[in-house]
């Protein structure tokens, strides 16, 4: 079963439509039935779909500004997690992760009684696994309002022959907010984008280096899109920026991660597991690769690029010495999907932890951000010089 409310498209209307405003939300119910109501400034076009493993309900919307407090739509009843946010410039999404199989018995838009707006009403009821599987199988993702977003591939600015191209990846984005600051409640996606912009700007001041951002704004990119963007732009390096949280709030400092089929430790394994859930958070359908393909890709990564990735990690940590605080054993490794480009040396840089108050202050400090960009640029230059000297 798929609920779709399609827009009234005017072919001759060239004016850009302002985003919807979702200005209020509420949720009530229990483990048998749950109702969600979201208030909009005007009638929203929407579609509803189902995704398995885990069971999720996805509500796709046009561009929407979510202006209500996060606490107004905290998960309860049938749902254990609720995410909402931007997918790209033209679309937004709400993802409801269920505790058990569910179905939407009601999904409709109603005009407010006072005539000042509209509300989206979603009534979910428990169902069984077989019926949920039927909902997943019977639906179609082909209607325009429920398309799976694929962002345009950004390119470096006029790279010259021989330029060393670097993909700077701001972790998370859009509906995937990432971690939340312990004091300021700053979202990780904003921290990583600010750092990515600062680093790309700094790198681009170096002769022979061209850096570009995998995302330039608050948009969602799947993990596979990030990898493909780097590869299609012939990147010589991929640097993914993150600022996670830990339960142990006293742990602080930077960490550099490289890919491996076996995690170096539990902290690295747990972090990789969380980061690899990014697509699920955004309601992306998981397309499983055949095991033999996955093995080949991992083997190619290990054989052709892992040594270069480790060399980059070592250069970064050498530049940080006596300049930037790091955790114990600051070079760690695990199976991060975002580092799986088979032909692009890649690192994931944990800038610090938003769960630690001192790290949080640094992460939000413009001066510290600039110093970090300088140190990372020196690390990239050292790496490049070593590769050239070795014939790379």
C-alpha cells in the first residue's frame, strides 16, 4: 500500500516555489497504535513508503523547513526513532523506524479549522511481518515525489593537468544530523561542513592542489554516493570529516581511521557500525552486493590503496604532534563503508568528540579550525611529496 499525494504542476510557472514550513508537530499513542500530526503553512504533497531490515516508514516531501522543537516529535509508541530533514534542494524526508512491523492506516492532509494552514495526519497500527513484507513488495518508488535522491556530482574548480585532486567529505548532512553537542546541542553535520569548507579553501591556496567538497550545503548523501563522487572526479585522496560522541565523556582528542576488514578495537568497531547506519537513518533502501563482489572490492582496497591510506594517516598524525590533542592509539582502523573506494586512498578524521565539553569548544572555534586546516594541508603536502619521490 502506497499513499501518494501529487503536486498540481503548472508547466508555465517558472517561479521557484518557497519551501514548505512545518511549524508544529505532536505524537501520541502506544505500542498498538500511534498518531503523528505535523502542521504546515500550506498543504504538503507527500508519499509514503515502507522499507524492511529494519522496518521503517518513509514520508517524502517537497523542500521543507522544519521549524518546530525537536522534542515535539520524539519517538514513542510504535516508533523507536524519528528523523526528519533535507534530502536535497527540492526534497525532504521523515523516517520513522518502528519497534515492530507497522502499517499506515491513515495518511492524509487536512485543512486547519481556522483556515491558516494544513496538517499531515499519520495513523500507524501494528501489523505482522508477512503483511509488512507485502506492503514492501507491492509498492513502487517510481513516482516523482518519492524518487531516491542522487545529487549531482560536484567537480573541482578547473583542475589543470597534473593537479593533485582531493575530495573533502563533510560527514552526515540533511536528514542525517550525526552527533549532538553536549552543551550547545550543535549538530555534527554543521561542524563537519564548516571544517570541510575551511580545509578545502586552505588546500586550494596551494599550487598544484585542487580540493572539492562532496557536499556544499545541508544535503544528504548516501555513503556510496560519497565514494562515487570521489572516484568520478579522479580524486587522489579522500578525507572524511567527523565529530562523534561517546558514552565516556572524558575521552577527547582527534583520531584518524583507515579501512580494514577487522577493527583495531571495540571503539573503532562501534564507531564504524554507527557511521555505516547513515543510509538507514535517511530511509535509503539497502542494496546488498553479492558476497563475492564485496570481497573483491575489499581485497582491492587492501591491496592497492590501504598502504597509501596508512601513509596519509601517519602524515596527518605527524603534523598533529605537539599541536593537536589526540586519543590513545590515534591511528585506528575498521570497516567504514565511506572509505571503500578501491582506487582512492582514504581516511576518516575524527576531529574530536562533541560529547566532551572541551572538545566541543574547540570544534566551534574559528581560530582552532583554521589551525587544523593548516596542519592538515601540511600533512597532505608531505604525503604528496613522499608519493612523488616513490614514483606514485
